[in-house]
C-alpha cells in the first residue's frame, strides 16, 4: 500500500525545513547543527519539525540524497560518442555552474566528506566509484584513439572537481582575494578553466 499523498502545505513545510537545514548544515556542519537551530531558521516549532522528519540524521540524509542526484548529473551526461574535448569542457562548465547556483549544497557535501562520509560512505563506495570508473574508461578510450592527451583519467576528474567546487567551498576566500573589482568570479573562472583544460587536453 502506497503512503498517503502529502498536501500542498505539507510539501511546502517539508521544503522549508530542508532549505533551513541546508543553511544550518552548510554553515555549522553536521555536528554543529541542532534541530533547534533548524526549526528557528525554518520558522517552525521543534515539534512541528519532528512531525516531518524524526531526527537530525533524517533531515541530513534527505538533503544528501537530493544533492547527490544533482551532483552526479553532469558526469552521467558525458556522452561517450561525442567529441572528447567538447564533452569534457561541457562537464567543466556544468560543474562550475553547480558551484555558482548551489554553493550551500557544495559546502554540505564537502563537510560530509571532511567528516569521513559517515552517512554517504556506501554511496561513495558504490554509485560514485562505479560512475567514475565508467567515465574513466571512456576517457582512456579517447586517449588511446589519440583524440585527447594521455593523462590519468581519474585524476583528470578529480582536478575538475577541485577547480570548480573551490569557488563554492571557499567562497569567502575567493571573494576576499579577488576584492570588490570582481564581485562575480564565475565569468572569468569559466574562461580560465576553458583555456586551461583545452591546453591540457591538446594532443
């Protein structure tokens, strides 16, 4: 028997809680965040919050599950039959766009990894690892065909993660170092990364 369909108000409250939790978790980390803080940001009572989610762990897991779908989407979209440079640069651009559009989500994921991924270890050891292995085989084939430079395929993926997610995970540092003359770092970052990876991939 399927669970009863939630009302519009229930769906709205659930989204309000998740958005508030994202704000708290991305700032405080899992250990520093409390249900009281999440309830306060959400503008709900703690008992009302617990009606929707039975624990802090349940809220955190719901956020991480939703985040992983978004985060893995660009890598899944890499087309093995496409032009290699085009596909890789498209992946770089999509990852940079995720950092721009979802900075709190990026920091939430980074905090989870820094803690040893206690709530995501199984997913990382299975779904994420398998996806990276699949795309590494595609990159290796492109290299063997002489279509892109020979590089370690997994470290190539790691470098894309590092150079795009940095702008979200270290947002304050990026803004402070660049200063007020460059309030939006993403246009220049996009041009820089496009040039960098084109040169790196050139045969």
